[in-house]
């Protein structure tokens, strides 16, 4: 049976082969290098020739003065993004599905998708320009209202707001696509039956649309929670400065400074491995919880 199925789907398998090779070569094979997290890696000795040091680097990280700050900042930025950003594409998809004007609907979709294709460097550059304390549009407007200018990028109190807000703006339109697809898959006869029962549009959304896309919502929520520790490294690197380190420095930027810039590869690998382990634990926990509560899970 297996040979028969392989022969039947040989062209489909051939199409997916480059993707499989890519993940094996660039994702799975490099994972063997994770052993340097338990070694005192030196370039001259190589990965396998370097001396074993056990969990020395993990202990050094846990005992460092940066550990709790990095963990707190990473979790807070991720939690804020989840609380304020996860529901936005859902709401946007519900609003788009209710639009009857096809031209306006396509226009709204196009406008909302465009920020996704804008480079992070460009997004941060736009923020710097618009929020400049001297000639930024926002501060000029504040001055017109009789308020003082705000140095947004130098004020640590604004960092998380700017990061999360810009991330929502850039991603909500693109993330709504999968919800629109899920809504399109709901049986239209359910809406017709609800109309016959006297349900208005709000009741139809609450009792048909939302339950219909709940499995999709839960799957994406699981993936989001399982990715909480992977805060956008590039954007933070572009946005932060020594004045905002206290609230902006996260595990990924710390790994970059210690592991790459300071060439402390073993220490950086240990911190990165800890980050991945926390992500894995969160993914398992939220998947199990979702499977028990909503019968929706990744496995």
C-alpha cells in the first residue's frame, strides 16, 4: 500500500522535496551544533574538540544580574502583544466579512495587507521620523495643542507601546487572511436558518461565525504562545538605546551582544537553548490545556 501511494503521489512528493531538503540542511543539521552550549568552544579546537563544561554557562546566565531583567522584558513584550494584538485580526476579519460593497472590501484588504511587506528598517525609520521631538508630525501636533514635545525613543515608558503598536499595525491585515478563509468555509445554510429564527447580524456572528472559527483561533493562539519568547530581534535592535535597556533588552538581543559581538559562542548558545526550552514548555502546556478545554490542539 505504501509503495502504491508513493507511486501515485510521486509528482507531489517531487514538488515538496526542495522544501524538505531545505529544512533538513538549514534547520535540522545545524542543531547538532547545540552541543557548544555544554562546551568551552574555541574555533581552533572546533565543536567536537572543545572541552566539556557541563551546565556552567547556564548557571552563569541564571546567576547574572541580567537574567530577571531579560526574562521580564521578553515575557512582558510578548504578553502585551498577545493581549492587545491577537484579537485585532479576528475583529478585522469579522468586519470585512460583513462588508457588502465589493470594491471597498478589496480596497480595505489591500491597504491592510501592505504594511506586512514593508521592511522593518523602513517601519522603524518611519517611526523615528514621525515621532521626532524636533520636527516629527506627532510632536508638532502636540505643540499646536499647547503640549510639550515628547522624546518617544528616549523615554523608556514609551518603548513597549511603540513596539507593540507598530507590530499590530504591520501584521493585523496579513494575519486576518486565515480568519477570512475560515469564515468563508462556514456553511451558509446556518446563517439562513438563523435569519429564519429572527437572529440579527450580531447574533449570527456570536452564535455561528465565532464558534465556526474557534478551532482556527485556538490553533493560532497555541502557536502564538509557543512563540512568546521569540520577540522580534531586528526591530528591538533598531529601536532600543542605552537609555531604554531597562525595558527593551530581551533575550535575543542579549544573545546577539554576548554570542556574536563578544564572540562568546558557548554562552550565547546556552542562553539561546534556554530560550527555546521555555518556548517548548509553553507550547506543550497550552496545547494540552486547549485539548482538554476546547478539543482543539496541534496534536
